[in-house]
């Protein structure tokens, strides 16, 4: 194998590792996440959490890296989401789905850290 191919393969491997690390705190919602969300939003269900994840991953990652829920405080998320959703041409319903997804994940991770 030529040196150029080896370097290219190494670069691809490192890139994949970096992408996996960036998404380490992202998750696909499961039934156990619903009670966490329902503590704040009684109407939350698994479908809405999954919709929030889909919107977050498909829209927010277009312009910048996907930030982990604990990278910012809850107040920071609540401050930036309206502007970012506006830039991404998302409506208020979509913004709420993303908020539920991110803040549910934040709550889960914060609870995990306390243990």
C-alpha cells in the first residue's frame, strides 16, 4: 500500500473517531427517557423526543458541530435556541421538540454525574 493511501486511511479513521466522540452524549431516546421529559412537559412522549433528536441532528449540524447537551447551561440553551431555530428556518413547534430533546438529555446526564 502506498504512503498516500496509508495517510488517507489514517486520516479517515481519525476523522471517524472524532465524529463519534462529538456525538458521544447524543442519544436515541428510549421509553425510559419519557418520565424525565414528563417532569417538565406532561404531554411528552417517545415520538416527540425522537422527533426532537431528528430535527437537532439534521438541522443544527448543517452549520456547525452538534454540541453536547452539557456543553452549555440550561439557560444558555434556552437563550440560543430561538435564534438558532430562526436561522435554521424552524418553527416554534420544532424549536420546542429540540428543546425537549436537549434538556431531557441534560437532565439524564446531570443525574448520572451526581451518582
